[in-house]
C-alpha cells in the first residue's frame, strides 16, 4: 500500500483515543518505565500517549513516510516490518499491535519475532472481529469492502489459535465497545457518524477505502450522501453499533 498521501493527513483524523489508551495500559499491567513495543505504530499516536503516561515506548513501523509524519521527533522508532524486528532477544516488557495486524505480510513470522523480543510480559492485539463488522451498515454502501475484510482480516478464533500456538500461552478475548465520539476515526469507529465518511481526506486514512477502486468508493459516497439528505440512513441505521476486539 502506498502511504505517501495517506501519511500526510493521518495525524489529523487518526488520533489516539484516551479510552483505548487507558484500556491498553490497564490490560498490559506493567510497571511505569517498562519498555513497550508498538508494532505497526504508524505515525506513533498511541506510542506517544502511552509514553506520556510514564512508559518507555519503541515504535516499530515499516513505512518511512509514516515515521516522517510523527509529530514528536523524540519518539524512538525502528524502521522495520513486524516480520523482522531489529531488537535483541528479551528486550521488551510487553508489546501492542493496534489496528495493524491485518497489514502483516506473514503473521506467523511476525508473532515469532514478537515472542522473541518479549521478556515475559503480554502481547495485546487490538483488531476487528470481521464477523461483527461485516454486518455494519457501511458495508451495505460499499459492498466491495467485504472483499477487503475477507482478504486481510482473520477469523478471531483462528487468530487466537495461532497466537496461542506460537506464543505458547492462553489467549483471552476482550470486547471493546467503540463510543460514538471515538477519536481514532477508522471506518467502523464512525458507526454513528456517517457524515464523516463523506470527507475525502478522512477516507484516505482508512485502508478499507484505499483497497477499493475509485469508482466503487464514489458509488457508495453518492448513495450515502443521498440517503442522509433524504433521512433514509437515519431511519434504518441510527441504532447501529460496532464492537471491536
């Protein structure tokens, strides 16, 4: 995926939500000053927020364009993919993957690498449950996006089995309800704010829309704009909700 244009507007629309940040810290249950690796950190928004709460964070990101757009030049970055992390064995106390595991080229190699660099702490993965999200209203407006889900997102139970096998540990699944005012506006986070999906720049930050052809995106945008104007969306979908793992 070409991150050149996406990276330039990423920080505007993909801010770290404080509720998710706090949940991550709670679940990791690490002492302050512990070393946390943020795998697939992007422009580092979650890395920065977690670091600001007293942790040492190493951001792992393969895209040079995303790294260059980080607003905090003091954030420690390693420019490498998840499949090969340039850190020694047993270097970190815990690791997080925030809405990024679907970008990994080889999930098995990536998990082996993460296991290699973790001392004894937790790996926390924040991702979509494709079975739930495929029922969300936005997939009615952009039906081609279901192909994206099927191609890049693994069934949650299958993912849990793989993590358990490679990391040799029990895997716990925790549901996280996305509030309507969630600050990190990825596609499913806009379940109650459809008007924001009409914004070209905001859609640019979402891999879902980068996957589709421009004509497919335009068709859904025009239909959504029409339905919002006529009140059709409000009548049918105003009580939709999305849950993320």
